[in-house]
C-alpha cells in the first residue's frame, strides 16, 4: 500500500487492489462455479464487503496519514472486535477473561495511537488511526459471518464468488465516485490512473507493488484465512493478527520508519488482551 501510494491516490490503490485480485481469481470460477447463491449470498456479501472492499479503502486512506508500521500494529485489534461482534450480533456468550481482554486490548490501542510519532499529529493522527480500527472492525464482522454462513462452502469457491461480487463494484467505483464528488472538467479515477501510468516513470513500479498487494495480500491470503476460520473458530483465526504487528514493525524499521519503545510496550498490552481473550478456562 505504501509503495502504491507513491504514484496513485488512496482511492485508486484500493480500487486496483480489489480489481486485480478479482481478475486473478476469476479464471477459477470455471472450476468453482457451483454454489447455492440463494442460500449463501449473505455470507458472500459479508465476506466481500466487510472482509475486503471496505477495509481496502480504509487502510489506503489511513496510510496517507500514519506510518505503515502503526497501521500494521493496529491490526491487533481484530480479535478484540471479533469477540465483541460475536457477542453483540451473533449472540455468543463471552467469558470473564474475554471481557477483561477486550478492555486491556482497547487500552493498548489508545496508548499505541497516543505514542505515534508519524508525520501527522493530533486530531488527524487519531482520525487515520480510527480508519484502521474501522477496518479491523470490518474484519471481525467478516470472520464471524464466514463462520456462520459459509462453513459448508469450499474456501476457494467462497473467495472466488466473493471477489466476483465486489470486483464489479471496485471497477465501477471510480466512475461513481467521479459522478458524485468529481468535476466534469476533470478525469475520473480510472482516466487519471492511465494518465499517471503514462506520464509518471515511477508508476509502473508502484503498480507492481499493488499487484503483489492484490494477489498475495488479498486473493491468496483470503483463501488461506477462510480455511483457517473453518478449521478453528473466529477468535482463534483472527488471532493470526498476533504476527502482523511484529511484521509491521520489522518492515517499518527496514523502510526507515521510526518505532519507539512506548509503541512496542503498547503492542504488548494489546497482545496481553488478546491472550486473555483466547485463554481457556481451567476445568
């Protein structure tokens, strides 16, 4: 995302991410076309819109204001929201440890944002961080929705159909966005994309990074994540985000971003909350 944003707008990167992932997965539809849409449409829509479409736009917009390291660290909120969504919407009963874990995790997230030393400060910094929090909330809705509505659907089939649904939305989004917010004298986002691709020497490199993001970070990872959800449970599956803050910090440091000791301590607070959420009650 960070490298893609060097040449394209956040809306373009998000739309390209979903569109390229859709194009990559579409040939698989010839082998995975059999599905009961009447029965599974709700799960496919939840998975597509909340698991991929909305987060794609929220994350790219957030990365225009906060570091990629901080954005990755805030991903640790996903399992916390997973237990909240499961309790509120899907009526699963949380344990005392899970409730304590939610409070501890949210406290850690607040500390994490307050200690950020990114290039945006104050209210703007909080706003961009809230966008990431919103994306993790969407992930939590998707995780619970997949477990509830798509447990009996093949993971590849579900992913292909899900991206088929949101792929058409992402292709039309730049045109709709221009119609609502644009100026008739200005090109829409797709026209602007091709203009940048033709006139910006760095644009092709940025597009290459967006392709990596789309194929590995969306298409392939979604299939693997769906398999994990079906073989475990939403809370355990969402806990794979334990590793995201670690990877985010490492990539951030390698890319010259500053990560301070207080942010690392805040991550430990969040992970402590997630550990409490997943801690099994002694018999």
